[in-house]
C-alpha cells in the first residue's frame, strides 16, 4: 500500500472517530457547544501522526463534515470561523509532532486555537445571547472556555495515564515504520 493511501486511511479513521465521539455528548449547552467523549483528541491525531499540512487538511475536512451534519449559518464569515478555522485549528498539533510530549503539547495548542476562533465567532456573531450584565467578549470567552476547556481537561487527564499516552506513541511509531 502506498504512503499516500495509508496516510489517507489513517486520517479518515481519525476523522470518523472524531465524528462518532462528537455525537457522544457528555453535556450539551442549549445555545450550542458540547462536552464530548474526547472528539478533539481524535481530531488532533492526524497532525500528531503526519505533521501540520496533513493535520490542517484533516481538521478542515472534519469541520466541513461537522457543518454538513449540524449546520448553523448566520453568515459566511461565521461559517468560516465556526467550522473551517475552529476545526482546522486541530491541525496545529502537527507543529509539535516531533517534540517530546508532542501529542500533549499539540493537543493543548490545538484546543487553545479552537477556543480562540470560537471566542471570535461568539463575540462577533453570538453576543446577543450574552448573560445578563455580561459584555459579548467576556461572555464568549467564558462560554467557550467552559465546554472546550472541560473537554480538554478530561482529555489531558486521560492522556496523562501512562498506558494511554504510550498507546498513541506506539501508533505513531507504527505509522512511521510503515511510511
């Protein structure tokens, strides 16, 4: 099997796992956003396994799939922020793929960047839903931090489990030897 086909298969598997786990919602907010079963982790794996270009393409693909499955459109810019950039942000994990603890650092970087794009979208497009007495920027910052941060925290705790962390390192080593 060629390297490109293998890379495509791994990325498709990661996107499928991210999509399935995104549907397993531990908690869903009534006005959008949910804490899922580690879907952001699976979305960051292509970057961790194959680097930033593949990671960014996979992240954008995942975002487009999320848009197809659960679209919400206020404007083209909102769609770009909420789906293309926020989910594409998972690909930044690829910039850390060759570093020690690259998955852990890349995952945190991806979550922070996802939060940033979701924050921008919330501030610009969803500010009218701000809690009483809150300005739109503060509301968006806190609102998005609650669900993105909660899932990130749960996933970081899971990743800190030695066996889980080493399992992802073994997958990476397998991918590298097959290339």
